[in-house]
């Protein structure tokens, strides 16, 4: 007797500015997931937030410089997650028809980045449906998405973060002078960024305070809440964290380095991340003194545990010329195409991309639903 395959609903696209990146991740997973073991049900989320039956053809979702992939409603019928029958299932909704069962679902893999995907909202929906899913739960996702609370949680755990100022819409409208006074206390350059975005969307490096206002307005296009951070001079180092199996401690990959050619680009911005492979090189493993890379890996696990992350996260740090390690951020659903940093760091640590996908799904399956 052959054993039934495990049904994985792959959720991608979504309402955030990182819609296309999520689709590209889906392409990677669709290509590499073990089809002998898993049945994949691709579910796209449109920019408006509608769930639709989506193509399972990886080529449809690949990221190309001339075309950002996008989930549109053309693809198909609306999909809904339901557990009213006692077990989680995806239903197809056709206008005027009784909802039909598309598939029973064993586990959901939400390869969603940014707000309404990586921030605990979709995770809340999955909790309510009582379905197992890959990655962090509601709280860790929300904390990991919000750079203000992320830093507060890190700092409360005694983990090193740089100085920053939060600018809420009310601060900006009613207390602009206070904001400016605080920002003047930060060493230049500063980095102005949306509190809850990703992929460097809306991030500006400001070398002259005359440009601050414009940078804040640019960040506010992505999020009404903005952070102004002191620029940290240092190498950009990242580390992959995987949850432990069977209650074991989280595991850290080797560290990787983002090497940006600063003559070509100011910093690791959106184009440098996805479209332009000239000025950026990803080095795995990063060439660091052993003590420093050990510190990075310890800090990555500490950051993962500080926010209560589960399954997967990438922790990004700066390593200063003095060898000091400062946290930049945690990403609870990092870019996950085969050429993204997270899979590459695991590849360099001995875990190939298809095995990494398998590991993530297995971690999700072994974890109970409900409070953990
Ligand atoms: N405080 C900082 N000091 C130096 N560089 C920074 C700082 N904050 C951001 N950057 C640069 O901007 C990039 C994007 O910022 P980040 O906070 O990581 O936002 P995102 O969540 O969009 O990736 C970083 O990879 C880095 O190149
Ligand atoms: Mg980043």
C-alpha cells in the first residue's frame, strides 16, 4: 500500500509591497518540493487580498527584471480555508454555487512577505482554522514585522540594537520639532524606514538633515509609522535559523555576507536585492574571524528566541570594524528562492534547498495546533 501524500497548501502573493517576491519564492518551492512526498495546492493571494486557485507552473511565478510576477483573479475561482467539517480544507467558491471541497489540507506553507502575510494576520487566520503551518505564530510574526517593537523586545533581552527614533503620524503632524530634536541626537548618516515593510521598500539613507523630511514622506508611503535609525558602519552579515526538531534548540546556519559595491549603490536597496546582480555579492560562508561568526550565530539564535519565533527566520546584523555585532532585524519569512540568502546559508551548512523545504514542512507537522 502506498501511503497518502501530505497535502501542502502553498500561499503566496498577498497585499504587501513584496507581492512579487513572494510569488518568486513560490516558484522556487514549486520547483524543488519533493513530489513523491507532498501534494502541493498553490493558492495565490491577489493584491486586494482575495485567495484564488493559482497556477502550479513555476515559470509563471519567476521574477525577471522585465516582469514582476503578479497573482490576478484571471487565474481562477476564489478559495476559502474552512475547518467547519472538523478538519481543515480548502473550498472553492463559485458565484451561485454551493462551496466545493478543493482539498483537505495537512499543512499550510505561507511564503508571504510583509504586512498581511508575515505580520501575524494570516497566522491568526490559520490558528482560527486549526491548521498546521510553517513558520512563526501570531505574536512572533507581529513583533518581527514591526521594527519598533522588534527592537524593544531585543533590547529587553539585553541584545544589542542601535539608537533609533520612532515617528508616528501624530508626532509628525503635532510634534515635528520634538522629532527633529531627537533626530539631531543621532549620528549621520541616518536610515529612514517604514516600521513595517521589507525588501528595503521606502528605505532612504540620509546624509544631510535637509533631506530628512523627504525621506520621512517616502517611508510614510509604505507605513504611517516610520523609524529613523543611526547608521551603523559595518559589514552586513546574515544568519539563518531553523527551529529544532522534537523540542531541541533552534539551529543556526553558517553566517553569510552581503557585499555591496558602494561605488554603484548607496546601500542594499530593492534593486540591489532583486533586480541588479552587478553591485551585490552574497558570500556564504562569510569570511569572518571564528570568534565573530560564533557571536553572530549565538546572537541569531538569541534573537529568534527573544521574539518567540518558530520554524524559520533570518537574522541580519552589522559587524563593525571593531568586531562588534549589532542586530539590524529578524525576518520571520525571509526571501526563500533558491538563490536567496537563507537557502544559500543552509546549503553552505550542508542542507540543500529541497531538504530545507522538507525540514520546514516536517517542523510544521510535528508542532501542535493551538497554544504552544
Ligand atoms: N541603521 C542602519 N545602518 C546602516 N545601514 C542600514 C541601517 N538600516 C538599514 N540599513 C541599510 O538598508 C537596508 C534595508 O534596511 P532594513 O532595515 O534591513 O529594511 P528591510 O526590512 O526593508 O530589509 C539594510 O540592508 C542596510 O543596507
Ligand atoms: Mg533587511
